[in-house]
């Protein structure tokens, strides 16, 4: 699978642009703020129905315009697929595949799998557990539509249960029957999500370790662990035990919405003891493992988007990374960098041809 063409209209800092891509490596070069990352985000939109950087769709519309439109022509096993996304101010987002509108955006997720590596990914290491759960959910959702449905159902039940707990605290009226209904819904979806996350981590870990060892030449020992309350106790028991605490705190304190990933280096927390270079290598290995997992599950190669990844990596690691992603295991790649000569030097040294697009203030040549 690969993206042949991309068209943008009133998207972020682009009034209009049309690009035709190489099946292998495509590079966007230009100054900071020129709009390189916005091109990657447009591709992300077409694959996953949303921006990688900003959850508010209306903020993607170019200043002064009333709408934005994106269109991509994908080659999927020799068949052309036209994906279009449009949004008018104060209206619902439209998403179409071959001119037919989706009733549910969730049905599009995973059709055109994609992995994005960005400086923003450091939030997976330094921010709270929600970022790490989002990473797991993003990977599994692209390979399993049922997982996404269970996740939506779980979050809906969780919200309803929390609203009820607040109501009980405000009114003093306890409704055990309604609480029991929400508990049953949480348990049904939560157990399925936990099983899928556990199975995913079992497959994912060896792949992650392989990529990290390759990138760093086994110079550092890192560890990645899945943490969940359900590893030790049944969900039903957890909810019973925390019932009183939940009523006091007015929120649900047990469940898979508390799951986390623990990252460590030489037995110490990566967040505190990993250097910027080590953290970046860890994140790249995490994303390359995501790529390998998606490829294995889908049976074809996802798109790989690398945003400004040369910063904070030494030349040795950059060369190893580019060598790895330019081999047959990887498909179409999109890269952004401020320095054209650096990109040309790297790819010349590993004998890989690239297509370069120069970006300047929302125009591409």
C-alpha cells in the first residue's frame, strides 16, 4: 500500500497544494514553520480521520477560510482508492472512500494503517498514563475494529458511572441497581479490552526489543512492562472493593482506564534517568515495533511518517535508522527535515534514492 497523490485546500497554512509521491522515500525540507509537518498531518488525517497534533477539527481550517478539504489517492494491492475528508465551519466532518460517505468513522480506522514518529511523542514517556494507553489503543485499533467498539462502550459506561457517583454525593440518594448495571457494562467491555491488551503486549515486546537492540547496538538495557490492576484481581472484585472509595472520591478508581506502560533503562525510570538521545531511541524503537506489528497483522506495509527525527540523535543512530527503514521490511516513507544537504548526504551514503519537496510558507516545489 502506498499514497500516490495528496491534495490540500485551506488546510492549516496551505491555501492549495497538490503533490505526487514516490513509492519509496519522500522528503519535505524547509525552515521551521514552513508547513512540512502539516503535510504529514494531512496524510495522518486521511488514514486515521483526525490530526496527530490537535483534536479540534475546526482549528485545521486555514485562517480566513470557511472549510478545508483533503484528498488522497492510495494504491492498495494494485487498486486505486480515493479517500476524501472535508469540514465546513460549524458542520459535521465528512469522510468518503471512493465517493461513498462513511456512516461511522471507526469503520475507516485500520484500512490505511500508518505510523507517525514525532518530537511530540516524548509525551508518551514524560506525561501521565493516558498517553501510554492512547499509544496501545492506537496500535490495536488499527488491527481490530471490535477493540475500538469495546473501547467506545467502556468509556461511555465509565462516564455514566462517574456521573452517577457525583449525583449520589450531591443528593445523598444511593441507587444500587443502576450502579450494578454500569458495573456489569464496565466489566463486560473491560475484560475484553484487558485480554486484547495482554495478548498485544506479549507479541509486541520481542519486536520492540529487537528494534531497540539494533538501533543502539545493545549498548543499553531497557525494559517495557504492562501494568494493570486486572493482572492480580478479577474486575468484579476490584469494583466491589473500591465501591466505598469510589463514592467518597466521586469517580471510578478501578479498571482498565488505570492501565499503564512502565519504561525503564538499566532498571531505573526512563522518564528521570534516560538522556534525550536514549529517550528518542526508545520512542523510535516503540514506533518501529508498532510498524512491524501492523504489517504482520494487516499483511501489507503501513505508511511511515518521520517528523524532525534527526534532532537529538547522533550520526551513528541516524544512519542505522535510515538504513533499517530503507530496507525491504518497510514501504513508503515520508520525512521532514530543515536541512536538505543533511538528508541528501545520509541517503547517498546508504545508496537510496529519494524524492525531495521544498516547502516554503505553505507552498511546495
